[in-house]
DNA sequence: TTACTATATAATAATTATTACTATTTGTCA
DNA sequence: TGACAAATAGTAATAATTATTATATAGTAA
């Protein structure tokens, strides 16, 4: 893993906040720093619990709003739980998905090329892998037009 | 998309139910059939709403339990919302994820090979794609041992 | 067919996660 | 140093997930 440079990341954070007229508050700084040092992809509540060590009065709502503004600033990614609720698929055959980040549609597509993408040897050894999933994200035809 | 053969799928469904000693109830049949014909990766609640047309007295709980038993039978996949809560990642650099289906840890890994996986031309044209995400699923080192 | 029994169900409650609201506080800048 | 837009804490509301329990039913064997 390319070691995440916290100094550099914070510099970009300050820049982006300024660009967007977002105030530099201790809450915002601590939340982003906590996320920068986390390697376990925490939930809002986990971030909240951790930041409370430094800022005992911080509210859940602040962590919630901040996580989302960081996402909008493209400083953090969501790796799970985009759309709120769990979604099911009875098509267990080989196919792949595109997710619209606006309307949360998940659209199937075929790709021989993606079907053939392999699972690296060293990961096979390390984990007991049962599935490989490729997801493209962006804006669907309708949502692209509106924007 | 390889056209999903409902006949064939139902045959396998009956087989698997029998194997596991699961009773063939109208609820189970309707729920699976509804999922088989859906192409939009519905949530539990969406499945519930749709199945109500055929079985007005069905309960949400039944849909919930059935969706999970179908998942365990590997007749349906979860395509979103594995772990319940939303998870964040401040590492926006190129890297990939492994998800443990048991303990829900999401573990980073590097792969030059996966970094180089491209986005098919025709999808680029169709959608406004901003990200490509590869997720491997299975059981982590600890969870593999216990099993 | 009928009676039995383990499993599944409906109805509902409990829990957990997400999002919204508002009075007060604070960072920014003139 | 004010003025004031933006952010925050505290809390409420909503939505999603999971658990509970009394009743009903599918499957089986007499
Ligand atoms: Mn699909
Ligand atoms: Mn990551
Ligand atoms: Zn869309
Ligand atoms: Zn695990």
C-alpha cells in the first residue's frame, strides 16, 4: 500500500475547504485525521466513538455531516452501504454492475473482459476467496443529463 | 446477459430446498420467482411490496428470512449493504478490497494487475463513469480457521 | 387419509442506522 | 473587534434491520 502521507493529505484538505468556503473547525480536522489513520473502513458510529476521545462533546450529527462533506470533497470514499438498504440479485451467473451515484440504480452489464479478470495468486493463498465483484460507479443516462 | 432460465432455476430451487430440508411454501416460491424476474436488484421492502400483489397477507419478516435463506443457499447474491452500516475510506489512492463475509472486515490490498484493469469502451460511452471498484469476497484468515 | 411434528409464518416489538431540526456557538473577514 | 454565515451540540424523527412468539402449515409416516 502506498503509505498515506498525512501531512500532504491535510494540506489538500485545507485547500479544498478554502476553495469551497468551508470553515476549518476542530471537529472537521479531527474527523478527517481519524479517518486518515484508520485502515478498517469505519462506520459513522465508529468514527464518532474514536473522535470522542479527543473531543468528548462532539455530536453524532457532526460526524455524520462531516463524513458526507468529505465524501463530496472527494477526500473519502464510501466502500459499503451507498444506498441505505440491502439489495439482492437472483442472477448468480457471470455479469457485472454499474451503480448510479445519484439515483442508486444498479444496472447489469456483460463483459467477457471482466469475466476473465483473475484473482491474484497471493490473495488466493492468504484468504478463502469465494467471489470477485467488479462495480463501476458514476451517473446513469438520465442522471447525467439533469446534472 | 445470458437469459435467466426460470424453469431451470426453479428446478434447482426445489432441489436445494429438499437437500436442506426446507419446506416448499407458497411464500418461498413467490419470493424467489419475484427475485428471478427482477432486474433492478430490489431491497427487502421492494420485494415485499411486489410479492404482496400475489400474497396480500405475507409479512415483511417472511420476506426478510427468505431473502437470507436464499442467500445462504447461494441462489441469490447481495449486491449492496452487506454489513448493515455505511463504511468510509480516506485512502483514495489506487488499492482494492477484500470483504470477509463472516466478520465483515474490509481489508485493503494492492494489485498492479487490478490497477490496470480498464473500463470497456462501450460502457464509457453509455454512462458517465467516475470509478471502478474491485471487491473480493470470502473468509478472512481468522474466520477461515473457525469454520 | 389422517394425525403428528418440525418448520415456517404473520403480526408485532425491539433494536440499530440514517437523516432532520433548531437554538446556540464559532471561524472568518472586513 | 464586531458582524454574520456556517457549523455545532443536542435531540427528535424516520427508516432499516433484527428478534420474538403464538399460530398455521408442509411433509411424513401410520
Ligand atoms: Mn445483477
Ligand atoms: Mn481501503
Ligand atoms: Zn441515475
Ligand atoms: Zn473474518
